[in-house]
C-alpha cells in the first residue's frame, strides 16, 4: 500500500537567538511549511466545444436500420493538481437509440409510390446535460471500474444513470436507460486509461477524481440519418 504524501513542517532561521536554538530571539524565517496530508485531484472536464465526429455501432436488431451512425464529438481535458500536465481527448455527449424508420417526402411519395421513396431513420437522444448551472461537478472517485481493456465510471444524478466509458467503442452496446460519455482515442481507450494510471502512480495516494460537465447551448432531441448512418437532420428541444 502506497504511503501518504506528507508535507512536513520545517522552519529555518538566520538568528542564533531563535527559539529553534533554545534562545529567545525571533529571527527572520527563511523557510516555513505547514504539516498536512496531501490529497490530490484528477480533473476531467467535458467542454461544449465540438471537435469532429465518430462512427459508433448501433447494435440494432432491425435489419433495415443503419448498423453504424456518425455522431459529434467534443473536447475533453484531463489534468491534476500535482503534475499540472494536461491531455486533450475527444468524447461523445449524446446517446442515440433507434426509434423508427421514416419515409422521406418527395416526388415518389407525392405520386403515392412510397416504396420507391428513400428512407430515413429516427434516433432519439438520451443526453445528460446540466440543468441549472453552466458547469456541473461530480466526485466520481468511488464509481471506477477497471479491467484490462476498459475503464468506466458509472454514477447517478436525479435518477439518471451516467457512464464515462474508455475502451473499444465498437464493442460498446448502448443501454436504453444510460447516458454515455464515450472517450474516443486512437488506441481504443488505452491512451486515456494509461493517462489515468500514470497520474494515480504520480499522486501516490488513490486520488480524488472530479468530473466537470459544461452545459451546451443547443442539445438535439433526436436525429434523422440516411441508410449509411450519416446525419440528415438534427431535431432540437
């Protein structure tokens, strides 16, 4: 078990008459620190800044719905209060669940030949978004689950289950009652997992992990995609 990091009290003075030398003087203190047990924090901040898209498997049972959809990604920062090193990642903020197939309106539907009309696919969004504050903070330290391939933090807020996921995004099966933050990196989540383990080692004690979520100005209620999973239409709240 790692030993706690101690910030021990130490005082030095330039006066021979100081109480440090059993004297009565009080010379100028050159160095003084406070004794304390140091607790460090890893901070994960999910921003509102959109930085691209990622293709996610839908794992739909329907043969007609797209097997992959393209969704937006957002900037995520990871830092800690000891090393002050900052790493940048991409993360999803929307959880899309297939609802129904729709027929696009056009010439064929106007002529009554709807079977010839192109199809769109409606996916409902189950996002987590701060309701009353621009920035909401969670202590997620005790919700960590780690194995060889995945690191997750699963917690609840106002009866809503939320999961921060790092791992192979192609194997993640979305649960309908869970809102996901899916970390996207070039090594199937291993860069993020390695980053967290490195910081834990540097901080010695198991650190506090703080998740900050910045409120977005616009959040889609649903999306419509084409058969290839590309977004045709965003439907807002």
